[in-house]
C-alpha cells in the first residue's frame, strides 16, 4: 500500500519543479499538470477493470508482484524522462501498477478479516497515507537539499522491487470466504445499493485527490508559502489522513460506519470552504490540511460497507469500486486545473467542495437502502 502511495503522491510534490524543468521558458500550464495526474489515474482505472476478474480466476499472488514491478519501472522511467511525453508514459505505467495493487490488496485483507471489514479497510488504507507521508517528506527534503528530483525517483524505486520479492514467498488467501460463492458482477450492477456505492466512492476519491494533488501548488501559488512549507502541507495532510484511518480502525464495529461517513462528509465541506476563501493564509492552509482527517474514512469505509453488504463480491467487486473511486481521482484534479486556468487557483480548488457535499446525500440514501434490505438475496455463481 505504501508503494501504491509513492506512485500517486510523488507528482504533487514535484508539480512546480517539473513545470519549470520540462515546460520550457513559460513552464507547463495548469491543464498540462492536471493532465499528468489524469494519465496516472486513467492507467490505474484501466488496470483495475482489466485485472479484477483475472484475480478471481488465477488468485491474487501474481498480481501483487506484477503491480509492484510496474511501479518500480515507472519510477525509473520518470527519473530518465527528457520531456513531457516520456514523463506522461512513466506516469501511465505507474498508474497501471498502482491499479493492479489497488484492485488486489483490499480483497486480500477483507478475506483475512471477514468479521470487521470496514475497520480492516481503514487499517489497510492508513498505510497508503503513511506511504504518502514518506513520499512527501522524502521529496521535500531532496528538493530542499538540492539533490535533484531524478535521484529521488531512482531511490524510491527500490521499495516496490523489495515488495515484489517479498510477495513471491507469501501464501495468499482465497478472495471469497471459505464455503461461500462468488457473486457475479452483472448481478451486483442490478442492485441499487451497489450503484449508490459506486457513486459514493467516486466522490470520495474526488474529495481526497482533488485537494491532495493540488495542495502544494495551491499553498505556493495562492497562499504565498515557500516550496518547503508547501510540500510539508501535503505531509501534514497525509499524516492527518493516516491518523483518521487508524482511529476508525481502532473504533472497529463500535460506531456505525454510516454515521462516521456522514460526519466526515459534512466536516469536509466546511473545511473546503474555509480553505478556499478564508482571508488569512494560515487559516486557509490549516483547513486544507484538516481535510486529510475529515476525509480519511470516505474511501475505505465505503469499501467496507459494500463488502459487508456483498461478501461474495470477490476481486471483481473491489475492482469495480476501485475503478469508480479512481475515476473520481482522474476527473477532479483535471477539473481543478481547468477551472484554475479560467479563473484562479482558489476557485479551481473550490469546485472540489461539491464532492463531499453530494457524497453526504448519497450516503443518506445508502443507509436507507441498507436498512430496507435485511440480507443480500442475489443470484450467485
């Protein structure tokens, strides 16, 4: 999960540096920078959709190894990229590797923790935040010390290589509970609850990444902070998200996951408004970083409640949920950059406020659907 975080969080730290070094005298436009993030998540979504059914058929082990190797390959290619096109290819390869890992890790952990899936998902995804924090800290430190962003790419490539080797020795559980049967994806897609869950996780991913991808650039360009402070803001964001997910994991089944999700949605809306429009830069930056805490459980808890509702979904179900979540990650960074080019960075970032707002209303409907359906009566394979 930390390797996945490297592939998705290295770009935000390097946005302004890459713009200056690979964009010529005028630098790269906000739209071009947003397109880099979009390319990463397009590769991620494509890999999730393609490999989900294969993992159900062949088991999860080969996909944990392939995903890790592709992330390492993308990092090395990024380190030698002479221009924007090569950089885009590198981001796409890393996205594919991240998508494979994103597809397979959640069902592995749910298979290991069948009686506390929502808590287990938050524990697992807290290590994504830990990896993001490590990536941001390493990136900001390397830039501050003047060691060069290319050496950072080569150094980070070591971790996914080691993870691939480690996974080669690990036994893996079945992705469907023992004695259970896999629920066909086409049956899931006929259920209103699952369709609402897809919409919810789309907005959860958009909430998280719509801010995270642009936070360092927003802090530097709009709030007037240095590159070091701007990079550290993403570090604090990631640490806050890790704390939130660990907290939800510790709470376990003692709190209703729908209640937690709704609290996080409405709190995120408030933080977005303050972060975009507060007249004091310190307050605005603090509010943006707090979104890491308030938005922490949106993605993993949505995975958890869906897995509880459809325990036989297997990797295909997680793949579809992950694809929609990451589709939100594709759309929102690009939308923020596009609106920022037309207006300014504050208004661009403010468009992401719609994501937790709409997600809150969908969660109210999800909770109602769950209460109305006592058990998953779905045709199974």
